[in-house]
């Protein structure tokens, strides 16, 4: 859990007060989104 919080802080998705940055959430989603269904169906 601690690694996740650090990662979100590093990516500026959350600030040190724990508030979400909506613009950075969208960037984070675009950057790390993986379509698991497409990846696992063969």
C-alpha cells in the first residue's frame, strides 16, 4: 500500500494532503491503462 501511495504522489495524482488532481488522474489512466480482456483472450 505504501508503494502505491508513493507512486501516486510521484505521478502527482494525489498531493501530500491526499487530494486527487483530476487532470493527473486522466493522464495516469491513459498512461497505465491495460485492457486485460484483450491481453488474456487468445
